[in-house]
C-alpha cells in the first residue's frame, strides 16, 4: 500500500503533492478586469433601444424603454466623481401624471421655464413641483440625489459630468422625454 500523497514514490509526488497548491493572489488589477468584463458582457447582449435613435436631430420618445444602461466610457473617464442633480421632466403626452406634452411643445415650455428660473435653485424647485412629470422627484423639487458616472441615460450623464455646476442646462432629449437639468454639486 502506498502512503498518502505519494510518500517516497517520486512519480506520485508530482501527482499528489504534500501541500495543496496556493491560489494566485487577488489584485486590484484582476478585480478591475473582472468588473470590466462583467459590464461589457452585460451590454454586449442588450439590443439597442429603438427609442434612442436620432431622428432629425431630436431623440424620439414615442416608444419608451426603461431598461437600465451603463455608460462604460463615462464610468472610466469620470471615475471617482459624483454629481448631485435636480431635473424637470416633461414626458410624452400619454404620461401617467397628466403633465406630458408633445415633444415640440415640451421643448418650448422648458425654454420658457429656463428663462424664468434664471439659474435660481429655489425657482427651479418650484417649477419642478408644478410642471415635472417625473413621479419620483416632482414632489421634492426635482431632486434626483447623487449619482456616479454612467448610471443615468447618456445625454443626462454628459451634462452631469461635463457641464457647468449651478447652471440650468437644457432642454435635453432622452428616451423618457425632455429635461431641464440643474447640476447642484459635483465632487
């Protein structure tokens, strides 16, 4: 009978070593590449949204698609940043809140509101309470809270991390409707 792990038999020592092999160390680099592979794998199998195609310079939002997309490029280029934002959304005419409009009318209304607000956060909050069709934030002055890069739809994400803080931006088209966005803070 052979001793366990090969004992003194040379060819069995290679097959059954006395100590189990050590796992390779987990490094930040390996975690980062695993994270990237996961994100790429997720987005590689998601078909593009039919509502995200450009038509005549404005995004159509007749076929709302509420799936969540990550913007890997923004996540990498804005790594470590956070933005606190508020928005006023005017959704499509069929909006459940009853505050929706056709796209051209929504853009015109948002232009009018932008002029009236004049970068004042208090006026922005009052306008969001009165006109926004966002059921999540219209009761709290349009406040969406704090976000990291790549977590919002691309046009809003670009404003959050590339445009000036404390200024009302828009109207901005997204698959959800037309927005005014106030970037309150970025760090």
